[in-house]
């Protein structure tokens, strides 16, 4: 078998087109333009790149945005005061603190300081908790984007064996929650693997749907998957490449060459999951704007 490509760029574009139309309609009703406030702490080049992509997407769909760039010496107290100011502003719908944070700041504390009704990343414990009990919420953007891909390509998840490799709070865990819920979204039998999993292949080989978010280039090889598996490669890893002007190239967590020979569907890196994450952030920001006018949606 040779895998068909899941084109995240194309699907993300269609979602952004829809958000753009919805923003126009929202403003036609007399509402203010939705606004995403980004906070960057320090000058990490990866963070700067991701914020650049999010800013561009906001401009593309007509969502207002600005980035508050703060020094990496900022104290937790000072940062929380700034977040509080944005929480209280009625001109701001979504707040995003770009991760990772400098070591002296706790991501948990910072995320919890964001008003959950403005947490468009879907990382706040209130939103993760609501996800876990099938309540309407801001769904974490990457898993939500993956479900949009399943929908677009009519990939059935219900009753399948889904294996998630990686259990982080921002990708692996919410993905596993969404796959496993029996009353909404996934309805799949779900296995979660992480760095303490003893025999990874024992699990990946039985996956009908394999989602890999470990941040380990080439972790999954062809011999670790079965024929016909659907592979969602979330990983974004920089590896040295002397043929590239930048000196590196981006690869996922799967050995594309060998895995794509056995899979039925596969996401490429780049151009698979990444664009979906940004598109879902746009969707969540518009939802936050709507929820601020119709707070009953937050109940
Ligand atoms: P993380 O470092 O927070 O978590 C990694 C997870 O993988 C952990 O649960 C860890 O236990 C597990 N893991 C690590 N090595 C493993 C191994 N050998 N076997 C099994 N499990 C292992 O990372 P994250 O923030 O979840 O990101 C994971 C990857 O996804 C990274 O490459 C990141 O850049 C990428 N990412 C992509 C998007 C996107 O939009 N495409 C979004 C977020 C993250």
C-alpha cells in the first residue's frame, strides 16, 4: 500500500475562508472586530516564528491581533498583572501566552491566570475538564484540527483502535480524551503511550489510527505499524540538512519513507497538522468573541 496524503494546508485554508466569512457577518451585525492578544516572553526564535504565523492568520481572516513582547526576566507576579489587565479588557476576546516559558515561570500558573473564557488555546484546566466531560469548550487547537482532518477526509474513528504516542497537556492528552469519549467526538478504543511505555511497537502495531506527538524524529518506523493504518504525525523537529539554505529541515516523528508505504493515509510534515492548529485558533477566537456577547454559551 502507498499512503494518500492528508493535505492540512488545503483543509486549513477552507476553515480560514469560513472564519473570514463568519467574521464579516459578525461585524455586519454591529459587533466589534474579534481580537486576539498574544504575549511573548523572551526572544525564543521558535516562538517568534509561531507568533508570526498566528499573526498572519489573524490578518488573513480579519481578526485583530497584537503581541505584547515582555523580557524573559519578568516575574510571575508582573506577568499575572498583565494577564489580569487583558482578562478585564472588553476589547480583547482571546489571550494566548506563547509557550515554552523561561524556567522561572510555571506554565500551569500562567495558564490558570488567564480567564478560561478567553483561553483560546484550550489549555486552562476549566476547558480541559469540560472537554473530559463532553461539555462545550475551547478544544485544544491541535487535537481539534486533527478531528477536522478526519471529518474532511471521511476517516472513520468510531470503534477503531486509536493509539496516541505522547501524553503532553497540549497535544497527546487532549487528543486521547477526544478520541476516547463515547458520548461525543471519537468513540474509539484508545491507548496512550509515553516515554515510560515499555514496548512501544506492541501498541503501535495494532493501531488503526496512530497519532504521534512525541517530538522525536523518526521514532515510528514502517515495521512498527500495520498495513492500512491512518497516521497523523504531529511532530515538528528540526534536523540538520546541508542542502537547505537554513542548514536544517523540518521532519515529523515518523520515518515518512517507510511508514507511508504501509499507511492508508498520512499527514506530511510540514503541511499536515501544523496549519490546522493555527486555523483552529482562529475558530476559537471567533467563538470567544461570540461567547462574550452570549455568555450562556459558557455555562
Ligand atoms: P512534549 O515534549 O511536551 O511531550 C512529548 C510527549 O512524548 C511526552 O508525553 C513524552 O512522554 C512522549 N515521548 C517522548 N519520547 C517518547 C518515546 N521515545 N516514546 C514514547 N513517547 C515518548 O511535546 P508536545 O508539546 O506534546 O509536542 C510534541 C511534538 O509535536 C513536538 O515535535 C512539537 O513541536 C509538535 N507540535 C506540533 C504542533 C502542530 O501544530 N503540528 C503543535 C504542538 C506541538
